[in-house]
């Protein structure tokens, strides 16, 4: 059985507002990606919406699983130094409410609240869960600083291990 992989990276800083809310981390398409051989992170999305600017459209942070399976999610976030006392990150199913299913929309998991450490902030995370086509997943981040802060580097990866019928 083939493991389906999507590996995203963004080296361009992006600003996370100082509003206390979680925000989808955005990723570029095409040559800006690390790897998307299975077509899970495309400008033309499965619901027929086309993204024109990855920097401004939160849909650019979505990975759309192409098969049902056991998803292994990993992420890395580098924050600039700031006056925050806490940094937050999480994985989330359907963060933009595209499925219209209240049981799935904003279904968060692996939420971490991290205290500030000296200098820049570098974090990694890993979590596993079932994933399904038509239910996008994303990485979200937040902070408690009084002013907007930048994520200076981020990676978001999904490896889907197919499951046999009835194994769930």
C-alpha cells in the first residue's frame, strides 16, 4: 500500500495578528512547496474554488486528503522574538467550515500552549488521526502578545497510511 504524502514549507515570514484567535498558517504552491506528488495542496481546490494569492487566502493552508487513512501530521514553527508569554498551535479539521458539518468544522486536536523561551521560539509537533477526502486539515497558530508577530519559518506535513476496509 502506498503512503500518500504532502509536505509544505514556507520560508517567507507571515504575520499573526494580536487578537488571541487562531489563524491558519499559509503555504505557497508549486515550486514553493517541499512536495505534493499526490495533489493534496493545489491552487484549484477540490470544491472548485481557485486560490489566486496564497499570502492572503487562508485556504492556502489547507491540505485536502486524497484517500481515507491514518494521517500522521507533523509541523514546525519558528516565531520571531516578542513580548508574549504564551504561543499556541494546533491541528484542525475543516477550519474554514467548508464541509458545513458541525461535527467536523473546527474539530481541533493536538492543541499546545507553550511558554516563551529565551530569544526566538522554535517548536515541532506530531499527532495522528483518521483523515478523509473532502475534509481538509490545517495548522493554526496564535499568540498573546500585544502586537502582531511573525512566524519566520513553518512546515506542515501529512502522511496518509491507507487502512484496509473494516479496519477502523
